[in-house]
C-alpha cells in the first residue's frame, strides 16, 4: 500500500490508508489509546480501540517514535468535530502500527515555554515544534517570494563567491582565512562588488546566500553569519527606481505570506504588516527633525524604533524609507546627490523598528569611482579586478542588500534575531554556547 500524506486524508474518508511519520502525542484514556501523528503535511489524531489487534503493538509506542500506521479514515461524530483544526472533522481508526525507529524521552515538554539558549542548545529537537517550524516556513516563503518577484522582473540569479581577496570592502570586520600562499583572503561580508560586475553582463541580477561579519556584537539583532537577499539593476534613472523595485518585492512577499503562510502566522501569534499605497520616505535630516534630535550621520536603534512608530501612526505603514545619508557614512561606490552636496543617493528601509536593508544608486564612471576609493583611504590597485568592469563601460545602476533573518524576525514579531536563525553563529555560539560567562549586550548598547 502506498503512503498517504496526513494533509490529504480528507479525500480518503471510509478508506484504509497507510501513513508514515512521528508520534507527536500519546494519550491513554481508559481502554483506548489516542495518538497524534505528524508528517511534513500536518497532524491527525488516531485511536486504537480496546478490541483492536493493534493494541499490543501500540502499548510501547511513545512520543517521537517514527512509525508506519495502517488505519481507516472515519468522519468524527458532529459533536466531536474540532472546527478550525486541520483534520478536525476526521479520525484515524488504527489497525496496525510498525515502529521504524524508537526514541528516547525528550529532555523538555513539547509545549514547554523554554528560554532561547535552551531552544538553541537543543535545536535538532526544538525545530520539530510547531512554532519553530512555522518560523522557518515563513522564511522559506520570503525567499521564494523574493526570487519569484525578481524573476518576473527580468533578473538573473547568480552565486556570489564567499571567499574574497584584498578587494574586500575596506577589510574591516572580516574573518581572515589563513590558506592561500602569500595572499590574504577573507570570508565575504557582501556580494556587492560581484553584483556590480554582473550588471555589465545581465543588467539585472540577484544573489541569495550566507555572508560573514566579524563584528564583536552579542545583541538581539546581530549575527556573525547572516543570510542576505541582494539585487542590482542597471539602466536606472536614480535611487528611487531601486526603492520602487524593493517595495514591489516586499508587497509581493507579503501577499504570498497572506496566501500561503496563514497557519504559520497564527502559530506564532503574528500579524501581517501595514502596507499603505506607497511606503513613506524621509530624508535623514527630516526624520531627525521629526524626532527632535541633532543631526548625526546615522540613526541610533532607539531612533529607528521611534520613527517607525511615527510612520505607523501618521502614515499607516510598518515600513519607512530613510534617504540621503552623508557621504562619510556610505561606502565608496555610493553616488553623491549633485542636488544635495555632501549627501548620497542612498537609503535604508526600516521595518517595525529595525533597519532591514540598505541600498543606493552606485557610481558607474571609472574615473569617479577610482577617486572615491582613494578618498576612503583605500588603494585602487587592490580593486583592479572590480574596476575592470567599469573601465570598459558600466550603465547607471543601483541595488540593495537585505538581511533575511531580520526580515523574518520583524514579519513575525520575534524578540531576538536568533529565533529567526536555524543555527545561529555569533561570538557566543556555534551550535552550542562557547562560553557561559559571556553575557549578551543589552539592546541599548548597540
């Protein structure tokens, strides 16, 4: 008999079927034994009746046993229907159980309220919980929505290298790799330079994948290994064209989540974001004026939270663009606004109190770019491979880099970015805590 997925049982009422999965819960009630079984498609309740031949096989089966179950799909009596619950209108009458793998008792209750360190220390097990599965179901839909939208808009995905040479962006905050003879190499902090090179061939490109930051942070919003969603697009008029593209992508992602991840949002108690007709846009100086703070090169975390509260209240939006950061604050490849000297055609997008991406129009003229590299105290010769693309003709272009974990965190209203990271890497943890004596910094310290 072929396996039937639990999510498809509604189409097999009255039939004898075979399911495979895990025992999620075992309950003994009088002379009957009830089980909740789960597989990749969902949950179903099964029952072993007192006179069933399956009773002997079921007596030793416990939570997390991996089993193959034969049974009859029955409709529940009207009074026992569990409205709004998957398979709430049916029950599996168990005729036979085959144990495929036994399991030791879990070190915590499945529905226990456990702290984050315990959650991550036992990640191979806690990822089986419904809430945690929901988080990464949402993350999957975010990535799929990002790719889907850009594919529809003429972008080509490419795989950016994760080992880079001396053309790392300034060499600050990077992990050095001791391997290549007589040369320095680093783990990539961004696919930025490669995205720009690729514009010279494909015009519109995007990349997804891990990047590495050797920052000495241990906060609720920092990681040393992050997953990035990047794109770069050529033949633009200015940075606002890039802003419209990412706004469209986020609208598409939100719509996809509404259609495909409603159960996951319910499992985490989250709500979809407020989306006005267009995302509000403020220059950095305008945001600082609204907040009543002195002009600085950037916003502090508290300022990001407050301006997002303003956007939600005054503009009905959980997103807000902040533009025109000073030249001194942005990388060498960022274009200065000739109509606003000293400030750049750049932007951050804030979402529910946190910056989730940065972007800009880039410098595309070889001579200007070379001078901007020098102005940052860098040596253009170390960027010769990158500059080759510009020496032989590059169109006006721009793009963004967006953090997947932060985006997931904010969609679901999670307290810590590590909750939105399957296997977090930071200065305290590689799978398990590296030292119990290093406390997390408070959010006010970042």
